[in-house]
C-alpha cells in the first residue's frame, strides 16, 4: 500500500467534514485542498530521494518524532481535542518548512487559489496534513523495519503514482512555484531508482546419466531454463542501455555543457509546457542571448569572494544575533540589471559571490531573492522581476548553493534592483 492509499483511509468523509467545520469551509473544497496538499507534500518527499543527505535528514526527523502511526490511526480523536490539535498544528508548521524550505508561503498561497479556500484555512490544512503524512511514513518505517536505503526506495516508488494522481491544474502550479523541476529530470524519470530484486534461484540441471531422473523431465527443465534466461538477457541489455544513457547525460551536463544551470527555472510558463510534453528536462532556452551570455559568464568567471562588502556588513550582525527573528529584508545594493532586461550588470558579480560565501558560512540560512522591475522590455514587469530573481538564483547555484535554500520571486515595481529576505537563520 502506498502513501496515497494510506492517507485516503485515514482522511475519511467524516474526518474531512470535521476539518471543514473547524475552518468554516465547504467539505468539497476542503477535500480538494487536502488532496492537493498531500500530492504536493509527497512530491517534496520524492524530490528528497535525489539527495543522500536529504534522505538521511528525513530519516532522522522521522525517528526523532516517531509516533508509530498513532496519529494516522485515529485522526478524529486529535480533531476533537483542542490541546492535541494545537500540538499537531504546531509540529506541522515546522515540518512544512522542512519539506519545502523557503517555499512555505508559496505552498499556502497555491493551495488557497487551487481549492478556492481562505488563506487561514490553507495554512491550517497544510499544518495538519504534514504530520499526518509523516506519521504514515513512520508507520511504514516501523512495520517494515526500514533503513535509509529502504526508505529511499519506498519514497522513490511514489514518483509514477504521483504524476498519475496529481491533477493537471495543480501540476502546472506546483512544479514552477515550489521548485519541483527536479522531478522532471532524467534521474527521476529515466530510472526507477529502486533496489533491484534478487533473481529467482534456478534449479540446477541434473547430470545427463543420472538414473533416477527421467529424460522427459530433464528436457522440460532445460526448456524452462532457456525460457527464463530470455527475459534476464533482455533485462541486462535494458540496464546497460540505461547506464549508457545516464553516463551520456552526465557527460553532457558536466563537461560538454558545464555552464548551463537549469535555465528553465527562469521561464516558468515554458517550463511547465515543455516538461509536460517531453520525457526529459533538456528544454530549449527561451531567454534572450544576453541572459545566456550572462549565465555562461557566471560559470566560468565567478568573482572572487568578498568578505567585507556592504552585504556582509549588513547581514552578519543580524545573522549572529539569535534574538533577532527571521524575516528581515535587506536591499542588494551591489546588484543591478541592464535597463529593461534580466541580464545582470558585470558589477553585480562581487555582491552575488559575497552572498554565496555568506550562505556557505551560515549553512542553516535560507533566503528568498525578490526581484523588482519598472521598465521591462518585451514582457510585463512582474515577469521581468521574476526573471531577474532567477538570474541571481542561477549564479548562486553555480557557486554551489543548494536549490532548496534559495527561493526566487518577482515583485512588480519598487525600482529595478533586487532585495534579500532571510527566511530562516
């Protein structure tokens, strides 16, 4: 049984009606929202299987807060007791941020728009569904005595059911808005990434002159052995072809084309259209030549680290002071764009490299790049602002910063610069 089946059993019509009543929403909209949240959260868990470190962190989180299936076994009892419900919502609020670092707010907004519910309801549903999902995973871990490798296999097997289950209306929103483009890449779509089952033992053929074995039975066993060898041979051929394809893709991405860094992140509309109509994630870039040249320059000509720049002087006192909460916004004064374009000015390199060094120095920090535009050429200002934010994000990815630590959004107006929001410290 996969997680979708387990959660369907737990979130009965009675449970959904109770949740709807708590938020004064229609049960049908509540059901749609919960289904959407579950699909999105499962997508986040599947994405984590692409990184050994991420799966280890998830495994440790499950072990730390393991309820062994107690919550998913009786969701209604938690809904009927305020103290239990409050505790679950508090833990769920933190878990959402762990599954989607820097994407919690977009997730809540996306579900609210998708299901037509209030923002407060979307927040509550997300905080409730997340611990229920994690409890379902922990029950599987307990019942099947899973280690990290087994958990990776279990979650990776949800990739195909996820894309069969998620509505296209939701898929078009969740892929670009929550940074799930990785799920469309060959390492997820070209390989099941599961532990291959051990081949069935083959009964040895008897010696030809064994008196106790009839000849007819020996011939039957030979035919059986030959028929079983056929699929094994083809299985080996398929595995070799997949290995060669994966090797060729790795060479193409890392040697033949080392400077390209997920340019499809810049144009969200093109990303969704191309990713749903093709079986791989190698899309034709739609950005201007100026952006491509800027991206290539980032890969080969990253400016040297600046340890005492204006951004460092502004951020370090804030980051080192634990009494100051996350959420503060800092202007990226050293970053500027060519007029009407998303192409970064050459003088921006030092500030972006400075930010990359700060992210390396503070490994728990998660940020949101907020692009601005008032003079876009060829597109509306909101789209240009988003492209500008992703242009900065690409430079940070080239510098070695993990994608999940960087969000990028566009904000219409407010000049032609960018600023930085500290999501977590």
